[in-house]
C-alpha cells in the first residue's frame, strides 16, 4: 500500500525550513521542478502499489530525498 507524500513544515521549531533557506538558493527551482514531475507521475505510482496492507513511505518522498 502506497503511503502519502505529507510534508511536515515544523518539527520542534518555531521557524519552518522555508524561512531558513534563502529565496535565491540554487536548489529552490530544482525542488519546484522535481515536485511538478513527481506529481505528474502520481498515476504511475498508484499502479505499482497494492491497495491492501500497511502504507509504505511515499515513493515521491524517497525519490525527492535521493535527488535533492
């Protein structure tokens, strides 16, 4: 079963990662591009996972972490 691609903005902090990373950081445009491509692959990912069982880590999250 495919897990959800939930984004956690805060973890024991009063500032988000978005506030800590400069707006002109070179990975920001790449992240937007990667998110767009992964969103377009949603149907492909759904076909690879069973509807039963325990949810896995979302494939988008794994691919994004490996790339970025």
